[in-house]
DNA sequence: GCCGCAGTTGAATCGCGCC
DNA sequence: TGGCGCGATTCAACTGCGG
């Protein structure tokens, strides 16, 4: 801990959870005293009725009072006020992370820019296990967006390029991060065994943020502390934290959690690493990418059957419609069929297995596990 | 081309590129005449000096005059004006796609919401081959963001759920799409052999958008047409397009490109459809036709409940009377139940789902529609 | 202890047409 | 135009139990 931090510590309520409204409390703290802010504000989801899964079970929606706003205008006023208070607290070279979904993140991003923050990246948290779209009316909402911004255009912000590169197996870290949502033992439960907080963030996400954009000893503030994921990871990684949370139930869970956290917990470093098999390539992608055209004919490897490619990546042959696997199986009268090795196409009079196209796509993907 | 489209064609400049300012031109077109808008507006990149690669070669940045705006305020005014004109053009059930990067997309998204559009999804285009961050000062900017929004909250927007699911090998399409940037033969060159447009989008992106959110024959408008990717894919897929582009050089490249594009043949454009589109068959018809007899017993799929068929096509089981759906729901204590997939009957000692009888009727209907 | 299977769950702006 | 009723719709993980 260097001298500056030690002095600040006499004023700053380090490693504590403050009880109350984040705007009031931030306005009461000394200006230019914080290195990084992580903020997970209410998303302002505008949910109407209940939603049921196809098996008729009810989805436990986020319908808490703290997520309700009367209008975009009210939400914007709130956002601009807490962002203003947050910006005042940041040191000149400080930075902020904000997370949101399409319901609120565009308003949040515009408010950040208007407040004088300088956006450095937007980062996509691609969820490996999102909730599906049960009604089939939209795309699976499989990601959330984070915005990383410096206090101002000329801030000398912290970016640990090499550390993130190392986390990413030697390849420069990209703006899309694949991480699982918070489940299992990490997900905190209340006394009834229900989830303690409806939107607890995974520690892996905060781990990457704090490793990449803070140094040991830095002061990290979270104005929407919830169950304290930011504090837990900060403590593990040797950063100082300040939490603000107005709901007593969340504060209690967070206090208990933080007591049991130890610095340099090695196991937490392993959270983000996971092995992955070869990435799945949908056949439809060959069509979208023009490697095969709708209307083009495929030939079975044994030369016995033909089928035509359709615009949605299905085949039609002998009146059978379906995936490359389904049509292959139907034509052969087999229970199953690997379409990738069954079909080929013609180029310059030669038969070429479609699997070669898949290999080409995989080579381009250079997929990283995380 | 059906009657409605033919009439509209007398007013709408279909399959043309209009020369001029998109706001003026959109205001001159008839209201509620367009099914889908795809817009790739200027990104308002705020680039300072030149950028060089580690080998000192200069990066060819987007520094065209059309991408320069004096301030966020000016950019917002511009965005809100073209969005207003665009919204007027959309049919009540129409929708819009907008693409942007962190420089502009937050402002665009907020403007969309303020204009009354209803966001359906934000979609991340994850680039398989992005430009690296040469200076190591930020994360590799490896994605762009698309916003899909309906004209209003109660628009009955087009979503070809099954077609997108087919494109994704039978798994529901997610909000993150991995696609390569536009390179190689697809990337259009000018007479000097330089790229004809700095931000040409890949056809694969438009293919997915048009397959997923339009039907054949729909009118698709692109107010920032550029080199005409939207038009090219629309033509291939049998959609009508309207392009607007004020730069003569881009219009020329696009005209040439569109002339050489051919529509895919009819059958390959057919796409996997949802059950919802199939004709409704009342359960009573199975009784009328003698496929099931009054008094016959049905068994629930899980084997737990029985019910008796009545002459009017209702069921009675455990003192509950009503439709196959109502009785199923009541017995299971569920909010709803699809009776077609819930009940089966016995034939030769085997359980047969009643849905097979419905499929039989539907098959006959295709042969003799009336 | 390991494997398989059944059950549960996650920041969700999640019908439509007829009368 | 509001109410009612048909009937369509899910993926990846993790938990716990039984063999």
C-alpha cells in the first residue's frame, strides 16, 4: 500500500459496505479518490405478464421494486445523476465499467458519453448457458453488454495488456468474452434456499475486469453492490473495495460472503478456464457465406442420391426436407447419418466433400475457449 | 408478384437506387409502404491522427467526409431525423435493423427507443477475423452491434423462427452471430483496385437478416445503400429492394453489382415453416370422421390420467369436462396444455398420439385444399 | 466412486384470431 | 375492442438420487 492510498484510507471507507442511496453517499465521499468503478445498475426491464416454459413451469422473473421506473425519462434522469456523482469520485486517470442489456444499455452509453466519459471498448459477455426464448418469438437473448470508459479523453487509464493476453492463451484479448452465468455453488442462497439476488454476476467476469484494468492496491467502488461480487473478487485479488447497497437483505448476504473470502484464493483463478471441443459449424453457415448457393445440388458420397440446398440451410431430395443429417438418413433408410461426411458438391467436374468447407470455416474461426 | 405489390410498384420505386439525401427522399415516399429497413448509418468515428501497424504501414482508416459530425448533438439530430422519416415509411407491422459500433450505437439505440420503436433484440456480430489492436492499449474491437426493432410495441413483426433454427442446425438462433468480415472476391474494388467502400458489409449478415425477418416479396429499404449489399441479397432471395445513396461513386458500383446478381430458384427459397402457419384442425373433426368414437378412452402421455371422448368433441375425465386442452390443463393443474400432444388413444394394445390423426387430416388438406 | 437419468433453472420487454 | 380459447414453445448446466 503506497503513501497516497494510506492517506486516502483515513477518509475513504475502504472494504466496507455503505448503507443507503448511492447518489447521496457518493456525493459525500472525497473527489478524485477512486481508481475504478464497476456499476451494475437496474436494467429497467419492462415485463408484462407471466412467462412459462414449455413444460408449464413458471419463469422466476426480475420483478423487484428496485427495477421499476415510470418512463425512459425517469430512468435517464437517474442514470445521469449517479454517473455525475461517480465521475466526480474518479481520479483523473480513473475508469468505469457499466453493464446492461438492450433495455437500458443504449441510454446508459449515451449518458456516459454526454457526461464526458471516453468510451474505450464495449465488451460483449456471451453467455455459454443463457435462458432460451421459450415462445420462439425472438432470438435467444444470449449476451449482455459492458461499457469500459475512461474518466476523460486524456485519462491515462490502466490496461494490463499482457495479463489479459496471458489469460487468453497468448492471443490478444478480444471484445467478446464467453463466460457462464452464475450458477451452482457460486450462486448465493437465502435462508429458504432461494437465490439471494436475482441477478448475481459471475466472479469470472469481475476477475477479468479487475485483472485487466486495475493494479493491486487500487480502490474499486461498486455503487450497486448487491451480494458483493465486486468486493469478493477485489479482496481475492488484493484490491480495496467500497460497496454501496440500500437493500438490507443484500448487504447481509454480502457481509457474510466477504468475511469468508481470502486474498489470493488460487481456485478462483481457475474459474474462467474451460476446455472446449471443436466449435460447432451449422451447415446453414455455408449457405449464408456463399460457399454453397441455394438451389445447388449435393451428391451423396456413394453417388446414389441427390438433394438440393435451400436458403435456410436445409436440403430437399426425393420429397424429403430437413437437415443434411436428416435427409441423408431418410434416403439411406438409416436411423442416423453424419451429413458432413455423407454429402459432396461438384466443382470443376470434381466431387468435393462438404466437410472441407466446414474445416475451412473452423480454420478461420480461431476460436478461443474464453 | 401479387396484386398488392403490383399496385405499390406504381408508386414505390422498387429495385432502384435513388440519388440524394435519404431524409428528403424518404419523406417523398408513401407512408406505411415498406416491410423492413436495414440501415448502416455513418458511425461518427472520432479518429485523431493516423494509425500505423507495428511494421509502420499506415492503416487505411474511415476518414471520409460523410463520417464527420461536429458533435454528439449534431449526430443525434441527424439520427433522430432519419429515424423519424424511416418510421413513417414502415408498415404497422414493419421492423428495422440498425448497425453500429460503440462510437454511435448507444446514441442510435436511445434514439430508436425515443422514436417509438420497440427493441426486439440487440445482436452482436462477432467478427471471426477482426483487425487487431496494434498498440495494445485496448481490447481488440472484434464485434459490431445490430439492433432489431419493431415499428411499435404491438407490431406483429415477421420472425421466421424455424428457418433460423434450421440455419443453426436445429438449435434456436442466439443473439450473437459469428461471421467473417467482407474480404476476398466479395469485397468490391474500384478502378484503381482499391476497396470501393470502406465499410462494406458481408452478404452473410444480410442473408441471415432477410431470411429471419422478411418473407419473399417483402419490400426492403436501405437508406445508406453504399455498394448495395442489401439490394444484392434481397434480389437473390426474392425480396424487393429500394436503395438510397448520395455518393455517385457508390451508386455506380452498386448498379453494376446488382445487374450481375441472379435470384435463386423458387424451391430453394422455400424455408422451414412453423407449425403455427399450418391450418387449424378442430378435435371434433376426428370424432365426426370416425377416427375416434364417442365413448372411447384417451390416455395422457405420462400415463397418469384417462378421459372419455364425447360426441361433440369434448372430453370428460375426473368430473372435468371441456376441450382436450382444458381437461389436460385441469388434470395436470397447469396454466395451459396442448391437448394434441398430451393425449393418446389405444390401437392394437399400443398407445398412439392423437396428433398423428391431425397430421393425417392435414396431409389430406394439402391434396384437396377444400 | 462413477454413471445415467430425471428434475430444476437462468436480467425475458416471449400469441393470435375469432366473435 | 375485449374476452376467450386454441395450442405452440427450450438450451446448457447443475443437483440429487439410484444402481
